[in-house]
């Protein structure tokens, strides 16, 4: 279980004046700016849950992940992950968490992934029999048996992401933290990643905390959604409990042959207009229909406005 009780964290940045004069002035009168990243946050995550964590840039998502993994320490409050305070930097805790940051890599550019896997088994002090068994299981689940001995620089983005996931899971952690795991991936590879993570959760009861700007990631994997804004949770609940009906926000883009002007045209309709316009256009003239849901930015903005108005009235 993960328990967060009244946790706050802020960081300090320096205001830098331009030019030589500004630099000299800063030596004697440096202006400090304190930014609050997490503010009196309370949260409980039960073992085996798959949590979707979203929020605008600067909301505190990455800061929360760093707090839960012991990379940084809270200014106040209490954090417990699997019965251990992350700030203790306990070896036992690190053996029970796996982390994958979208902008960071554990793979060595000029070496094949297998070298990194072997190195991680030594770092985590894995029993070689257990390591080989787990490695074979993950390679089969991710379908990467033909690439693990190819230098990383020769792999596609999707192949590297799969290898990064294996790195994060090779030691069978109880908690997996993922930051933008499908960024830049095509639809087929995204689906493969979704299937793999769902299987990992079901097979090993792995708790997954997923941070993403892609609402499809959240819908595909998470039942419970956390939305952060200004370091506070403005929504914590199931997807179907959102005060905004995502389905009502859906639009459908129809690509069709306009017989009047003898050209291909694109038009977007709401779900209420869809059936009428399909009949009007004629099914024989329709080339394709694509669903376009509410963007994650619009969803957060709508919820944040509602949350902000509620708090202003208190």
C-alpha cells in the first residue's frame, strides 16, 4: 500500500537579471522565488491498483513520482510505500519499485539490451535461476526475442520502449511508476504496450502508477483517475465518476465523396448529429469515420475551473 499524509514540497529558483550589470547585482541582491509543487496532499493507493495520473505541466505529477520513489524528500508530511519511508533510501524498497521516465533511459546506446538486463540482475542481486525465468517471461510477453542482442542505436522507438519496460520490471517490483510510456508510438505498438501492462497487473498483482498526457493511455489501462493541479488533487475517482461525460464530448470526423462538387471532403459532427449525417451523405460515399474524443487539456481545464470556483466560494 502507498500512503501519503499531508505531504508538501516546494523548490527554490533564482531570478536572474540580464546583462553584466544584472549579474553583478545578483551577487549581492539575488532574488529567490519559492514554487510550491505539492501542497498538503493526501492519498491512498491499494496494492494491485492501476492509477492514471494526469494534470497540466507544472501540476506536480513528476514531483509526486520522485517523492514516492525516494528521489526527493518532502518538506512536511509522511510518505509510506510498502511499509517503508522512501526518504530512508532503503535497499528493500528499491527492490520493490520499478521506474520508467519517458525522458530517461537505462539502456546503453552502443550496447545490446541484453547487456543492460544482465547488469540490472547484478545490481538487484537477483538469483540467476529466477532472473533467467523472469527474463524469458518478459521477453515472450513483449515479443522482443529477436532484438535483445542488437545494439540499442539500431532499434526503433517502439522497440526501445519495450526494452525499457523490461528494465523496469526485471526484478519483479510490486510498484511500477511509468511516465509517458507510449509517447511517440504508433497505434499498434501502443496497443501492444497496453496489453502487456494489463497482463503484468493481472499475473503479478503489480501496482501501476501511470503518468500520461494521452487520454487513451488512461482509458485503456486505468479504472481510477487522479487529476493534479497546482500540487493538489482536484479529482480522485473512477473514470465513470467524472463530472464531465467524456462520451458526450466525442466528435466524429467523416471523410467522404461530396457528389455535388465531385471532391473528397472532411466534416466533423457530434455524436447526436452522426446518424443523421451518415444517412444524408450516403454510406456508399463514406471513405472513413474517425472518433475524436475530448483532449486531456480540455478535460483538465473544465475540471480545474469547477474546482477553482468551488474553492473560491469556501
